[in-house]
C-alpha cells in the first residue's frame, strides 16, 4: 500500500513551503542524480530488472523513489517479487520493516514499499519503491473536491488542526469569499468526476493531465508540475494563497507564510500523498486521484500536522 511519510514535521514543512511560496516545481524543485548508494534488481527467471531511482529535492527535503518495470511479456506475480540489492557503504537495509536478505520476496501488489537504509539504528534514507508490468492499464477516477471551499463559504468549515491555527472566515474577508464563490460556481457547472484509463508507470500528474484534456477545466501550473489554481472556462480560478491574492496587506503580507495556508493538494486512494504528483508513479492498486482544496496545508484533507 502507499505509505505516508513517517516524519510528519518534515512533510508538513515541505507541504507548507510548496503551498506558501507558490513556486512552480520547475523553479522550486530539483531532480538530483542517483548517487548509486542503493541498487535494487528484480529477478524473474534469467531476467533482471533494475529499479529506476528518482531523487527530487524540494526546499532542501529530498524524496527518494524507485520503480521496477517488468516487460509486457512478463508473468511475474507482483505479490512475490524476488529482489537483490547492492549497497554502497556500511548501511543495512530493511524492506517493509524486514531485514534484507539476498533473493528475498517482496510484495508490490498493493503499491509502494519502503526500502530503508540505516546506519546502526538511525535511518539514513528511505526509498519508496513500486513495481508493475509494462502496458498494464488501470481505471483511475479523477475528482476535484470542493467540500472545504463550500463549507468555508457557508461558515461551517473546521480543521482538525490541534495547533491553534484558525482559518480566516468568509464573513470577515468578502473579497476572498467572492473569489471562492465565483470559482466554485464555475467549477460546479460541469462534471468534477472524470474516469481515466491510465497506464501503470505514468505519474499522477500525467493522469491528471489526461483527465483535464478535452474538458474546459483551467488548471494553472499543470505543465510545470505544480497545480496552483483550478477553474473552469473563463470563470475565476480557485487559487493557492487565496488571501494574499484577494485581500493582501496588512492582514496577509507575502512574508507571513503562516497566515495563508490555502492551496491544492492531491490524494491517492483517499490519502494525502507525501511526494509530488509528478513523482508519484501509478500502480495497479490505485483507483482514485483527488485534487482537494485546503485552507490548512492539507490537514483538513487528512494530511499530517506539524
């Protein structure tokens, strides 16, 4: 299954940085070169398949993922994949909580599996890895979730945040309320539920692009890897940094990043993911991709707190 990032504070910081700074991934994230510390191969008979590692740095936090793709003629059972690993340095490896042994079996049938490098008892690096068969199709239901926006408009919005943050209200900020109302009205004038036939190995952003193509949805930033605004046709978009963009100073200065926690967050199978949509690789176990609007850095969508 897809696992959330264990270090919630770092994840929340990463999420906050992406939302608050409002930068596109092309300017804010960097793809790093695989340093070769961990090489993982899947064995199927006489065939070997080497995992393609991807390192992405966002605001000083690096996410490590790996993907093993079997040929379309493979008959591998994804619940019983034989793997061998090569480790550079004096690290030990745990796979889904189990100490690594050569030619061990790994279950990739439910999606991502954690490969954790340790130095003694200290976690050095966690790779989130999955595997699939080339050419496998999966039906993904793509949705846009406006529940938080509608609740905010009618004054019933709440967040499970236990840290004391309270989102600005629609009643207190009419310019923001007008923008949200106009955007929601436009978005809800058409379907927000789009079935997409995806290929395993595509990214979540690839699938979202497929869903948007052929519709009149207006998604700002989709081509650069960071969704900052979503709207429909010529109607106003629902943006990140809503209060900065509609109300501005003195209440919402650009330098005070804690006051405006609005933006778009994606969820896979109903859970907030912990890697960017351009980095998340679709698996055969995935079924839903949701883009939800948040007023609290994703906490109100089920994401972790600081």
